[in-house]
C-alpha cells in the first residue's frame, strides 16, 4: 500500500501524527503485549487445552480483532486474550465448576453472542457516557498504576512474601538488575531534553535490555548455570546458590528453548471448533446438554459478560482519552466501531480455541509515543499474525526483564498525567480515587478497583446529600457491580 494511501486511509496527518510514529508505536506496543501469547497458552493448558494450539489461536484472534480496531474504528488500540478473563475461565469455569474445556468454550461462546448483541445496542455507549470526567481520570490513573505493577511483577522485581504480602526481589538475579537499570534509563531518556532520546526512550530501553539479557543468558547456558526444565530455564549452578531452583526472567535465544516452535498446526486443530477436529473430541450435543442443564452455567455466563463489559469499556475510555479520541462533550468518538472490534473478538474467540479478548491497557504505550490512528494497531496486528509462524523471532521480547521498562515507565506516565487532574478538593472524589487505586493494585484487577470505587462513590454521595448530582446511569452501574460481586461469591460457594 502506497504511503499516500495509508495517510488518507488512517487520517494520519489530520490527527497530527506521521507514518513513522504510528509504525514504531505499533511495534513497541506489540513488544509490550506479546507476553500474552505464551501466558495465555500456559493458563488455558491448565484446563486441559493444547498449549501450542492455544498459542496459535490466540495469535490469530488477536490479529483479526486488532485489525478490525485499526481499519474500522481507526483506534490505536491492541486487543488480545484478556488477563483475568482467561484465569476466570480456566480456574473458575473449568477447574472449580467441573466443566471440561470443551464445555467451558461452549459457555464462553454463548456469553460472547450476548456480549456482541449488547454492543450493537446503546447499552455500552450509555455506560461510557455516564462516567463523569473525574471518575474517568481516576480510571485512567488506576490503569497506569496497574500497568506499572504488571511490569514489575512480570520482571520479578516485585515478588510475593508471606510476611509482607509483596516485597522487593533480591538483586543477585541479573534479570532483576538489568530490568531495574532499564527502567531507570528509560525514565531518564523520557525526561531528556534531546528530542531523539525522548521520542525513542522506550524502544531504546527495550532493545538495550534485550541485547544485554541475551548475552547474559547465553553465557549462563553455555556455562551450565541455566538449565531448561519443565518449560523454563532454571538456575542450577553453585555460583548462583541464592537462585538455584528459580526460573530466569532473562530473554533466551530461541535456539536454546525447545518449547519455542515455528508452528504447530496439529495443536491448533485440537482446540479449533471445541476440539471437534482433534483426536480427543467430545460429543458436542452432550457437552451442550451438560452446560445448559447446570444453573452454575448461567452465573458463569453473567460473570463473563460483566467482566468483559467493564474491562473493555474502561480501557477504551482511558486509551481514548490519551489518544485524543474524546470529543468536546467528553464522549468517545467512533464508539460503535471501536466496540465492534472487541465484540467480534468475544464472538469468535471460543470457536477458534482461545479465551475472551479485550482491549489492552498497554495500548497506552503506543499512545504515549504519539500513536493517534489505527495504523499503529494494524502494525501490532500484523506482528500477531507473524507470531503464528515465526514466533521464535519475537520470543525474546516476552521476557519480563525486557518488557519492564516500557510497562513501568508508561504506567507511571499515565498515572502522573491523570492523577494531577483529579479534583481532590472534593472529599468524595478523593476517597473514590483512593479506593479505586488501592483495590486495583492489591487485587490485580482493574474491574474490581473500578467496581468498588463506583459503589463507594455512590454511597458517599448519598450520605453527603449530593445524590441528585449522580446520574441514574452511575447508580445502575454501581448496582450491577454489586450484583457481580455477590454472584462471584455465590459462584465460589456452589
């Protein structure tokens, strides 16, 4: 496609961007989100699905829905299998409730159809328009905090601790050292007065950490300090005695990792269309009967729809704010087209063999680099397609130490830019921000943070005799969140 055609198709100049900015931002965004491919495969494999098959399915679905978002909605937003949604499916729907993965995928298909229908009605627009500006800033700040925490956790910089819940990891691990150095360097470059350093702070940091990490991991592997075991590289040498038995967060050259395959079509067919093409296929009619005869299924469907609805809506609002996609009335532009992309993902994900897709908050990585159009999303979408066949080329960017600089620095930038715009003169808004931020961080869920924040907001407005200032829609949304929390508790008890 010619340069002029792409500029007209995506309205690049009209939105104050350039082809180079959009493409680079798309590549960097992809580098920040591609970790979802192996992670989603790992989570769904716990429910009995083929890991390699899920990997290919996730890449394919991410390509389709991200291209729809880019070409149809012209948004710089990347979509793929949602973290939290995949865990809910694998550990709650399948393992806890006793459904096999094929039955779980049937349930997921039904919830996807309902979600798609809701997206074609005014319901989702009504939800977005009902969010006041201060609440929108709070949601965006919470997303920034969440992104930064994801980066720190994936890099192993922040770890769990029995005494303090979370703690700082030991700096004897070289992956931790290069991850922290990468974050510091990235922050320095972002605040540099040199335009080139400032604009390319994130890619410079990612590439730098990847190169250093590859050199270190290669030396360790050749020196038998790192050994491949059960899908990861484990420290085994006496020279790193404090790390013996722990897995490395360093990027690994694909030639050393036997689990990194170019393409596994047999695995893909085993998860495609509920496994009907694989060797371990089940009776589809009987599976449907098992799903629809169980009352637990309907609670599960509601929960899947509800979580997806608010996960995606919150991210669309936050990323839309950063990309300048909010109009003078504070409403999201092209909302129907944007919602069509993730609704399509919810519709096709289960038949193709993966969990529900959602808009990724990490899309703010590209937005912060200047992405304003769907060309950025299409660039990332094409990378997802390539991953189906040449994943080893991209595998080094899935290491936690490599993605840490982008996630932490961009998360911090989003947090700072939004937190300063919140009206803390209002006690209600201040405490709403506090509840939303702390629960988003401590529960590792933006949905829970937003839900509890809105419920507390409504209660505080009622108690302070400001109930009339709260729109009916906010009360309805808060009540729906309350129903969600109740149903979630009931689901665990059944």
